[in-house]
C-alpha cells in the first residue's frame, strides 16, 4: 500500500516538473518573444520606448519626464525618482504619508520656490500637481493649470508673445480619452521642444 | 465634476458586467470540455503537452489528488523561479549585466510570484534581467493565475456534482486555463498596449542627453507582454518599481481603463461560470451582485477621500479644488494623467481582487483613502477576488451564510441542494480563521520587535499602517504595498515569504476539502423548507456575514493605524 502511494506521488511529481518546464517555456519564452516580434513589426516606435529626437540627437522619451530648471522652459512636477529626480532607472514616488512632517515641509518649500520663480502668482492658487511628487517620479505631464501658471515666466525669459506661448500649451494639451477618462495634461518635453523650434535663438539682451 | 467621476466609475463597471457574461459562459465551455472557436488552433498544442508530460486527460482526481497536484506544481514553479533568478547572470537577454538575485530576496520573490501575490521587495529595473522578467516572472504570472482558476473550477465541480468522488483533472484544468483563457486575451491586450506606447524590446537601457544637456538613462524591456498578464491574472508585480504609475507600464487613460477591466474581469466572469455549471444562473448573479456592492462602495469612498485632498496642503496655499484645468485632490504619489479618480478606482480594483498592481503610491494616500484598499483585502479578497481564489472564497462565505441562516430559522443548512454538515463547517471555520491569524500575529510581532520596526518609513500611526498593510497583502496574496516600508530585509523577506505561501495554500486546501466532501453528497431536491441562496435577501445576508467576519477581526488593528491617523490629520497633527 505504502509502496503504491510512493509510486503514485513520484508519478505526480514527475508530471508536475515536466508540465512546469513546458508551460514555463511556452508562457515565458515563446509568448513574450512572439509578442516582441509582432510589437516591433506593427508599432516599432512605441516598442522601442517612444524615443524623441531633436535633430540627430535623442533627447529623451515622449513618455518619460525629465528635469527642467531654466526659466526658459516649462518645469515638470517634483520627482522622487533617484537622487536628483527623473532617474528613469529608479522609478517611484516619495512614499511620504499624509501626516509626515517631511511631506508638509517639502510641499512648503516647493510652494515658496514656485512663488519666487513666477512673480505675480496669487498665493492660494498653486496647482497641487506642481508641488507634489508623482507616483512614478517620471510623470511626463503637468496639469493645464500648472502650465498656465508658467506661461508668463517662459514668455518673458524668451522674449515671446505670451499669447503665442499659450497657443503652444493648448497644442500640446492632451484631453480626456473619449471625453471621460483620465485628466487633461500637458506634455512638458514636447512643449519645450516646440518652444525651442518656435524661438530658436536665446532672447536678446 | 460629479458627473465625470460617476461616469469614470460607472462606465468601467457597465463594461465589466457586459464582458464578464460571455467570458464566464466561455469558461464554462472550456472546463466542461465543450467545443469552442479556439479549438482548431489550441487542441494540437494541448495534445502535444499531454503527450510529452504523460497526462491522461480523461483521468479524474479526488480532492486529495487534485490538491496534491496543485501543491506539487506550486513547488516545482517555486523552484524553477528561484533557480532562474539565481542564475540570471549566466543567461542571455541581460543587456544591463544584472548579477544573481540574493538568496533571501530570490526566496521571497519565488514565493511571491508562485502564489500569485507578486509582492516585490526589489525594484525590477535595477534587479531583474530580461530573461528573469520573461522566463521567470511573466511565466509565473500566467501559471499562478491558471492554478487559481483551476482550483476554483474544482470547487465549483464539488458543489454541482452529485455523488461523485472526483473534482476533475488539475493538469487539464491548468493547461486549458492557460491556453484557452489567459493566453488569447493577453495577445490582444499586448498589441493594444504597445500601440498606446508601452515598450516591448530587448535592447539596452536608452542613454540620452536631455534638452538641458544632462544625461538620462531610460530603463527598457519586454514590458507590454508582461503587463497584459500582470493585470489579467491579478498578479500585479510591476516590471518597474513604480508599477502601473510608470508611464511605460500605463501610458494613457485608455491603458488605465483596460488594466482596471482586466484586473476585475476573470473574477467577475467566474461567478457566471459558477452559475452556468450549477445549472442555475441566478446563483452566479447573486455572488456577482454581492461582490459589486462592495466594489462600488469601496470605489466611491476611495475617490471621495482622495479627491478631498490633504487639509494641511490648503493652509500652505495649494489649490486642491477640482477644476477644468486641474484634477485637484491629493496628488502626492499620483500621476497627472490619472488624477485622484482614476487612481482611487485602480486602488479599489486592485485590492478588491488579489491583483496588487498600483497606478499611484498608496503609502501617500490620505488615511481613509489608504484604509479602503486595506479593508478590501481584509474582507478576504472576495470582491471579485484573485482569479479563482475570489470565487472559492466567496463560496466559502456563502456556505457560512447559509449555516448562520439555518441556525437562525432552525432549518438544515443547504447550498445548491447539498446539506452542510459538521465536517464542512469545521473546514469553513478553518478557512475563515487562518486568514486573520496570518495577518494579525506577525503584524503584532513586527510592531514590537526591532527588525520589524526598522523597516518603517513614516513616523506615527502611519508607520503601523505600513506594517499591517504588508502582512494583510501578504496573506491576501495581493502584493500592493505601502511601499515606504523597507521590506528587503531578512526578517520581512522570510516572514512575508511564509505568510504568502500559507495564505495561498493553507486556504486553498480547506476550500478543496470542502469541495471534495460536497461532491460525494447526493443533492436533495429543493423543498418549501429550503433557504433560497439567490435573490436580494441572500445578498443582504451574505454582505452582513462578510462584513462581520471581515470587519470585526480587523477593526482594532485598523483603528490603531489609518483611523487614528485620519483624526490626527483632521486636527492638523503631524508626526
């Protein structure tokens, strides 16, 4: 009886090992490699990471935010990815809790910085996304309100007509999907590249 | 604004109802071995697999054999995944030159992915080679989910079979769940995802020079193919550390919608599979309605809490109002494209099921916004639930409900015409007790010992919430996290690893044992003395039983964490 049990268990274990290996290869190698092939055949640009070129230089990815600090560019959201922010090998949020003193003082410092960089902004009117770190640390977008707040600064730094800058913001605003899903956002990298094209030379002194 | 948030919850829910019915009926055909439109393509593959492995597909298994097969398969999966991680530096598809994953981390990850938990104590982009991502993790995303589906089908058979000792063949159910259900949907999803911007490549990380001239390295990989099964199989382990908040894992509102739907669809569809196989569709609809009530309530509460924002921010001059030009709300840890509504919807979905993918940082949610996902899991993952585990969890709760109803009105408890007797009730109680034990004991221990406390990232009651959340998601096989907790330590890797294994198998075994003992019983025809297990009154009873079993056990813990923190926040107290 015991011998029979052992034999049956061994047979089951043997099947388990064989089936594990077979299904692992099917779902872990055949499937992803087939999808890799189809993805690169049909949507090569997206499959390779939606990289963006400026002239002959790859300057980033349309989907991945990057640091902007010059007043001539629109700035993205605060980032907790990596030491300096926007480290696309170290994605993640701050994970600071809502009652953590560290979170509140970080937001306070960001509010001060935004007010200093953008004179004339009414206190109490700072869009929340501009002073909070995103979940990925790589958020490529800001809210429309956060872009509008920066229009005057960017236009002045570039010696451009604010109306022209505002038009570009509108052009790079993505609406809700099907008018319902998601929140509208402005792609910071694409907007800044468009600004550089519209106004290639640094402003005259 | 209100209309928009109603639509953003209502439309996905309507889509869930619409798509789950045909999928549920399709699954009934697949597991009853009836003809489907996929047979011409898949049957030759199926036959080849059985031939190579020596599986006789008509051979039926008792509940003991079925359980044994599932356990052996789980053990083999665990071992294969452990070995792949330890040897990834020897294998191809490793352009970043990742070294071997450390032993305890590899143990934790193997336990995590083979139990469908997909908790991650590591960051994908700095730990795993592409080979580990595909052969190790993508495959376990499929197979742990298929195991869950198979077990739930066996449990259904236990209740609908009449005087038969067997529950089906695990190998066949597993293979058919993989080939007929998971794989075809994933092929379609992957292509849509790539179209929307998800990468799928095997190249080295992109090294670029940003517009302002700084270097930026952008992690790449075979993301889309894993993303598809990550949600569909309620796995939830992110390719990247930021999970579905990462723009490469969830680039647009459309991908977000599809991810939410895929998280919920199989768990929802299995209720219809159950109704169909039981020969009474209303039995399935009753479970579906119960799940939906919990789901919609948790969505509404989470959206409300997150949209309300952080009162402390307002005093700093931050505008959190929802406007045409901004989402407003608590945006710490959230993405612009999702805002509080799509983030909270995702959080409720991922914890109603045992998914655990996140599109926002739950650790940064408001206290009540973070309580909702934790509470969803504490209810026992029965709101749609993990693929499979949700349905058998709900069936166990239904048995409990008829037992309590029987005690109250003095009738013999029956479910689907089968008498519920002492043996089944002992197993039900075992199932119900194992879960809180696995959560509360280790969480209590971790809150008083140094190795537990050292992982905490946020001071005050939020720190306790982080610990409680970690063991809750571990036992519930969820894998979402209050991610500030540093869990890549020997203590958390080991204890959470064991909690995940126990949360999976110690709960599946009683469920299968109940099914085995039900299958042997003869169904008795319904009489005027039978308590109906369909309709509104049973839904109310079931909701009450789930709430009492779920809420009472966990109330004290939740009060010490999120609830205390909520009142602290409202009163402006910081830690």
